[in-house]
C-alpha cells in the first residue's frame, strides 16, 4: 500500500528530544497562540498537580470568536502558517501544540471547528463544537519542582494590551480544599520606563513561504527589573514572551517577531548588538560608573551615537581622558601628570575604538598634549610634512595604501597615514598598534611615491603588509608575526579576486 506521507514521527522519541527544553517554554507557546487568536479578550491557564503521582493536568482556554480555524493543524507538524507573514504575531513554525502533545499521555482540543482527542488508542475527531474560543487539555508527566518553576516562569510574561490572562497553579492535594496550596495570579501588561522606535530585522515569509529577514521599524519597550522571585538579569522578550537573558539591569520587549532559532531560546549576535545599541542610546543617562562597565554596554558602544558614547566614556574614564599614543611617549607622560586618564588600547575592543576615533570622543595623547621632540630632527627642523605640502604622487600613493589598509583592518582599526622627513631615523616606515602608519620620505625617496602613483607595485605592498603585521605582533622573529603577515597577504589576494572595484581603485590615478 502506498502512503501519501513520506515521514512518520515517533512521539516518544520526540518527547525525549524536547524534554530538555523545559515544559514552561512549551506551555508559553500555547499561551502565545491564545494571545494571537483573533478577537481574544480572555485567557485562562490552569495547572493541577495530580495527587500522589508525577503528573499535572494542564488547561489553557481562550474566548476568540474564530477559535481554531483549521483543527488539522493541531496535529500536523510544520503545516503552513499565515503567522509567518504577520510580523506582529508570535508564531511561525506551527509547532506549539505538537510539542506539548508529545509530552502528554492524553489530551483534548475543543474549538469552534470541532473536537479532537489523543489517548493510547490514537487520535479521534468529534463534531462537538464550542460556541467560541479554544480549550486545550493535557495530562502531562511533570515533577513538582518543574511545576514550581513553571509558576515562576509564567510570572515573567508580559501580557498583551486588552487581554485578561489568569493563571491558577494548584500544587497538590484535594481539589475541593486546595486554597492553601495554590497560586492564583494575573499576567498583566506592565508599563515600560522607556519606549523607542527602531528598525530591526524581522523574519517574514516570501512568496514561496520561506522565512527571510527584512528590516522593519518597530516599537521596543524597556522595563525595570521584573522583581519576580528576586532580581534577574535583563531578558529579551518577543511581544511579552521571554526569549534569552541579555544581561544588564533592564528587560527589553520587541513588539514584532525577532529572529529566533527553532527552540525559541536565542537570537543571532548581530541582532543582539543592534538591540543593545538602541537601548544604550535611550538609557545612557540611567547608567552608573559600575553599570557603564558591563559587557552589554561595551557591545552597544560600537555603533552608539556620539552623545551616548561620550556619556559612557565619561563614566568609565572621566571627562579628562586621552588615548595612549605610541607615536608620542612623552605626551602620554605629560597627560598623566596633568590629571588625564590615559586609556590603553586594550581597554576597548577594536570596533568600539573605530567609533571612538570617528566621533573624536577620545583624542590621542599626542593631539591633546603634543610634544615637539618626536617630530623634530636634531637640527630643529619639523620632520612631519603637512598634507597640503604633499606632491600629487604622494597623495595618490598614500590614498592607495590607505585603501588597502582599510580593507584589511576595517573591523579592527582605522589607519591614518603620516608623512615625515626624518634624517635621524633609518627606517623607511613604522606602524603603531591601534592604527597609525608613518612613511619616512628621507629613506623612501620621491621616486618610491612616483612609482606608486600609476598603481601600487610589489615594493609598496611588501612594505605595507610588513607594517600592518605589527597590528597583531611587534616581534619580527615570532611565529605570530609571520602568520599575521601571511594571513594579511592571503586576505588581500582574496579581496582583489572578489572585488573588481578595489582593483580599479588601485590602478592609475587612484582615488584620493
């Protein structure tokens, strides 16, 4: 006999796979479905511990006028869901009921389109219909500690506006005399302390029903500590449903679908960084010197606004601060003596330093407390050549060198280039870790720059890769330095192969 279905699902095996996920998150799926039902105003959740047995009777009921539109979706894994095209409802995988059913020994779903039961004899459908809404009942294996944890977890939910949600958790004993062993509470709509509008990626189905991320403006709510069973680290919520701990003192509720994994317990790091930056920009004034040093704040600083960045840096290092300047050691000492905090390169990640340099929120010590000694030759002539004195060949060659440097180190540092004529220094070039390349015209000569104006040659790339290797290691004789240079060379080769625009820019008359 030929069967239409290609696959069979072993319910016991599925139950083993999802057991570690936690039963609380599965019940939250059912509550989310009830919240998303059209026209719903009331949701009732009841959990009754069975006396002298490791089981709990679960009941979740709503009053949606439409009810369960297609009852077959209750037992069909990954059935097409219209929720995939609606960014402001929570579901997308059509998994919730199926995962809960896998953990039940018997269950029943009653709705406006009929009733279906699940027990040891299998699945059976009945014509009995409710006048409105859907009710799920399940007899689920559950330990008492699991039930207590679920009662705590449900208090973390943030209910939707206009939907009254009640929860009754009975921890055991005679149901007729249970008042002393039950929790009865409402899942309420909490008021945020800040609300912002921000564009974030959200998963939406395309014409073929495939989920793809699309940028969409949405509301993001920021809440104070939930004060449920003691203080908790900040949690990211998707429309009131907790997803993953994100650290920090505040909880964040995104009012559209977030890009979740299939277990609904995590989001991509890039998404989290975007969200942290948005929250940091509106909550920077609430930070203290202690909270300003938190990891989530550091991640948010990479793309924070100049005002936010300056505010956080004030809390971390004070208003009098400079960046350690490897090209001007005396300036670092003078800044310290003048009461400045000299911020070392390792104090901030590379992407944060890039934002700091772009916004000018920490200036190098050599700019704030400049010293003449490193920039003057013994006879008193200034060794640095101002940019307006560069020849056309020098401008073109240095622009091409900077293009290569920015491509290779763009995620780590920005690389300014300085031109000097220093007869006291025998080196053709030198590089200060953190992004500062100096070219010595005294050693290189004018011909070196003229040869690079029509397109970089081997000698130019050879010198540049040698110097950029010092971003990763100072010791020429170490394996780390050798590997850094060879890795940079390989990256450059790949970029030139893949990027025709980059190849054109390095040809004759490179862009200034």
